[in-house]
């Protein structure tokens, strides 16, 4: 929730003063610690239990919880979980085509598509082109946008468990719509030679509103919601499908933005604002609130799957399932 937008802001900030090749090399640095740390990470206890490696499962739990921790109840809960999950059909990606999973597939895929098709990569990757077209100094624009996003990033991380995912997502989607629309309106007035002296400032406000609102919720929250609404037996298939949709839409926006912007800067922003408006309606009508609910409650309400409804574990097991 916090690290992804923070990394984007950091790159925005240093990108105003260094060459893109330098940025790419700097990006290697934060990748190194996880690469080294993964060597020391034990296998997942739940995976080991699923493979029938009970002793290794208990050893992995001891490594995670500490040698003095009582892990026997947790190990028993994991084994019980696996027994119940074995009663649910496992047809891989074909599970996604079952009617009972239609709603979660629509929500997951829809959120990923809306996140990217609303112009996120356009504003992120072509910020300098947007500012140059408006007559605003791009380097100064990078710095202002970077610093302006910081309070919203921390606000999103703080408010997500206070207001709930759905409320924050609605606020964020509304902000991206207003940011897109204001940017498009500024370029529209510029084309008509109206209020041209205000165009740079209005475009800056629009870009800041869009990127800040995205950092508040529309950027990170869809990933969280997909992980929470996915039943255990389709989590891998749905997660992979949503990742594919997200990156395909990301590539599509990145590839087409320049062509659209050359065609009409105002029209491009208005197209994205329409999609952002649709994301507000989509979120309000279809996306469930998952705040304060266990995985079983979420999955049962979304799929009406009797096998899932029957799964009841201790609080320790619920944490493990996450």
C-alpha cells in the first residue's frame, strides 16, 4: 500500500535531474536486498502441509514464530484447512468460468482494467510532455507533483482501515476523474486561446490531482481487493489473470498515449476522464467492502460456495490463510 507509490514518487523526484539510464541503474539497488533475503526464507508452512511434509511444516512454523512459540495448534489448523480445501474441486483456470465465480472475476478484472485504462501510465510516463504542451517547466512540474503526492500516500495508508477500501477507492476514482477532466479542459481552452495564461497552472493542478488521487487508492487498493475476494482454490488463477489484464492495459495506454496526445491533447484527457467516471460507477455498483471481514465471510458472500462457508478456523489459522 505504501512502498509502491513511494517508489514512484522517488523516481519522479530524481527523474527531474538525472538521465533515464541512471534512474534504471538506481532502480537495481532496492531489488538487491530481497534477492539476497529470499535465500534465507523458508518454504510456506501451508504448502509443505499440502505436500504431506508435516515435519517440515512444523519446522517452518518454528522458524517463523520462534523456537519457544507453541506452533502445534497452528499446525493442526493448517492441516485441517488442507483437508477441507481438498473437498473443493481444483480445475485450475477453468474454475474462473464457473457461474458462482463470475462476480469476483468481473470485479478483479474490471478494477485492473479501470486502474490502467484511466490513463495512469499516460500521466506517469509522459508527464514531461504534458507539462511542455501546457507551457509549464517540466523539471519544476516533476518536483511539485512528487512532493504533492507524499501526504496523500501516507493518508491512504492510514485511512484504508479507518474508512474502508470501498470509500477510499470511490474518493480516489473521483479525484482521478476530476484531475483528468481539469487537464483536458485546460488544453481545450488553450486550443480556443481562452485563459491561456492560466493553462500551465491548471494543467499542473490537474496532473497533481490525478496522480495524487491515484496514489491515495486507485493505484494500490485494487491489488489488495483482488487478493481478499479470491477464494483459495482460484486465488492463483484469478491473480494471474488480473496481472495479465493489468499489464496488458498498462502497455496499451503507454503505447497509444503519444499518438492520442498528438491527435488531441484535450480529447485524450477527456477520454481518460470518461473511463475514470465509469470506474466510479463500477466501484459503487460492483466492488464489495472487505474491511473488517474474515476471508471466509468475504468468499462466502461473493461465491455462495457451500464448501467455503463450512470452513471455520481459529484466529491463528485465519492469519495463516492470508
